[in-house]
C-alpha cells in the first residue's frame, strides 16, 4: 500500500484514524501497531515475519544491555549481546539486499557457478534496519534506557508513516511521544496540510515529469539527441526530489496527525551552493545517521587530514552501497566522495566567493550524479553519458521540442517549486478559509490524477 493510492486515501486513512481517535490514549499504541502491521502486510505479507523477529530480537537485546554505560561497566556479556545483535540486524539486510550482488560478482571474478538465491528485497528493510540499529547502538553507548514495553518498541519500528521510506527516526527523538502524546485540531489540521502538500508534490509533479524519463528509457538512450539527454537529466532530477520529498512530507503530516513530530528530511536541496551544502539539505536523516553512527565513531575530522579523507571514503562508499546493490550506486557514492573531498581541501572557499559559479557547479554535478543513480546498467550509463556530449544528429532539436511542448510547463513548475519562493509565498497566507480552499482544491486535483493514473511509483521503495 502506498500513500498516493485511492485505497490508502479513502479506505485505510478513514478507518484507521477513526479507530485511533476514538480509543483512549492508553490504547493508541495498540491501534498504531496493528494498523502499521496491516499497512505493511498489504504490500509485503511474506516478509512481515522479518519485522516481527527484528522486534523480538532487539527487544531481548535491549534487556540484555540494560544498565550499560558509555566507556564503563560493559561486561563481556553485554559486548557479546551488542555484537550479535548488530550481526543479526545488518546480516538480515546483507542477506536480502546484497547476496545476489556478491554472488554475481564472485562468479564473474573467479568463474564459479554459485547460485543466486533470488531474494526479493523486503520493503523498507534499509530504513527499518538503520532505525532499530540506532536504538541498540545508543543503548550500548548509555545514551538511552532500555525499552521494557515490547509494544512501545514494536510501535517505534513499524510506525507506518515512516516504515517504508523514512524519514529515519532515532528512538531517542520519539521515545517520550511513544509513551504520552496529544492530538489537537490544530495539529491535525497542520498534518493534513503537510500531507496534501506532499501528495501534490508526488502526484502532480514527480509522476508527471517521471513520464518524460520513462519515455526516454523506452525510446532507447542511443536514439536521443544531446539536448533531449539534458532534458532527461532535468526530468529525473525533479522527479526524484518531488517523489522522495513528497513521501517525506506525507510521512511528517501523518506523524503530526498521530501526535508525533517526525524530523524534516529535505530543505530545498537544489538551492545549494556546493555539494557539501546539498548533503546538509538532502535526505537529512540519512546524513545524520551516517554522521552519528559511522563518521564520528571513525574519528570524524579529529585525526588529521588523511584520516578524515579515509573516513569520508568509508562513509560515501557505504552511503552509495546502502542505496542499492549495484556498481552504479557505489560509483554514485564515490562521485560525491571525490567532490566533497575537493570542497574540503580547497574548492569550498572558491565556491563561497563566486556564488553564481557555485550554483551552476552544484546544479550540474547534482544532475549528473542522478544519472549515475538512475541508470543501473553500466553500459547504458556510458551510452547516456556519450549522448550528453555528442553533437551527432539523433533527432536534433525536433524530438526535444516535441517533449518540451508536452512537458515544458510541468518542468518549469518543478524548477519553481524546488526554490524557496513558493514556501515564502504560502507562509503569507494566514486566512484559514483561503488555506482550506487551496488545500481542498489540491486534494481534489490529486484524486482526479490518481483515478486516471497508470504511472505511480515510489522511487525509494526499491532502496
């Protein structure tokens, strides 16, 4: 089940929230846990057992680590529990996400005939693995106390707004709300507005520009002209932002309706003046996770330049590999490692002094990075790269003008809504009736689009 579906909008939401608001506060975790299980099982019933087992294992691990304090009082038993729990959590992620990748590459390298087990990637496993691992790591560090109520820990892990594709929520940020939270008309109203804004981003912009990228894939990268190839870069750049940001906004809005304050995940990343700035604004909860649980524990930037660069390499290799079991994702991570290292070494001050150049530099590299991300077949990726710099005629401007006539307006709107201007304008609308009319109209338009939709993917579901 996805947020941008008529089933979710007109069946799941009314039934779930009716139950959630009618029961007393004492039973809301029970309703949230049960509703989240139904939400996940609707789309992935065969792997529901993995989440249940994960809750059970990490709950027991928490009890075993209870009383542990950072850098002291760690018994051999607690260390063993911690290591075994990490092996379990990341082992499940490795088995289901990376077994096929390593099997294929071992066979190519050594000429062996290892059989790929062909596991289907469980929905959301990358996200909920990071969440539950953060709970155990923080517990081992002595930053939080062990959760004694299995229902609370289970609700934290399976809470449906962020279960499938984030934001990545660490336990310490929501532990209080899991025990006691309140809902009010104002919070519900704010949550509905945020949800509709995310739904509009996904349905009206991401799905529409995504059709252009889908058309180019069907056309064949060898049959597109240079200007059309660059138009494709723009289309996917907008699609992935409005797709993922739209999902995050819907998750945050649903969280507000439930009484939670889920963390922001995007802050207008395409207005960045460097790739360093971009990663302060893009998928902020993932960046924070790697910073807190990988980069800083490795030593961060405290052990000299060379060690800093080694730590950055490890972080960006893992960041790329986390997104997908493919060489293109590894290259995507290393692409950012190279330029972030250059910015840290000498390029950062240059970008600060030349702001126009900094924006062009950032937008160009961000767009090129998305091509590495989007095209998993390396031979097709190379072909697309050639089309970006090829002046040979493959339709010339004729095909580009055709697509501009069909998609030009939505591309222009996507560019506009990725800036700070719309949010600044919307913040000035204070009249409740005007806001209600605008968001009602947006919801109606989205429903009309969904009723006739044949293309409605969530790009980050496969990660």
